[in-house]
C-alpha cells in the first residue's frame, strides 16, 4: 500500500480534474479505490470554492418573521424555499449533495 502525502493527493486531484474522466474511471486507470479517493478529496479540500458552489447566487432571509422561509436560488433558474427552522446541518449536507 502506498502512503501518499497531501501534495501527492493534491497532484492526483489535479490530474483527475484535467483528465475529464469520472472519478471511478480515473481511479480504475490508477488502481485506486474510488471511495477512498473521494473521501480523501473531501477531507483535504473541504472549502473548495471552484466547484459547483460558485453557481449559488444568494440565500435570502426574510425580513418578516411571518414568512420565516429561506430562499435558495441557483443559476437564476432554480429556486428552493425552505422553512427557517430547518436544521443547519441538514442544509449544509443538502448543499454538499448538490455539489456532488
């Protein structure tokens, strides 16, 4: 088993991004475990702002407590209204799932 440094992993992530391959195909070519590859990417790049997260335009909190909704707008085409009482952890998980 190879022990990789953070810079080794970063180089792999960059190669994957430039390859145009899916993570599974990329990992198969390099004899890597795709689940571990994705796990390490999440661990080492938790605040990667150059991905789909940049497509989010705004989260608006209503000024009136009567409406108590959070509105999430994505690419001027998708709007999602959620109750303001929604769990922040759920919302973070939801956004991570959108990013893929």
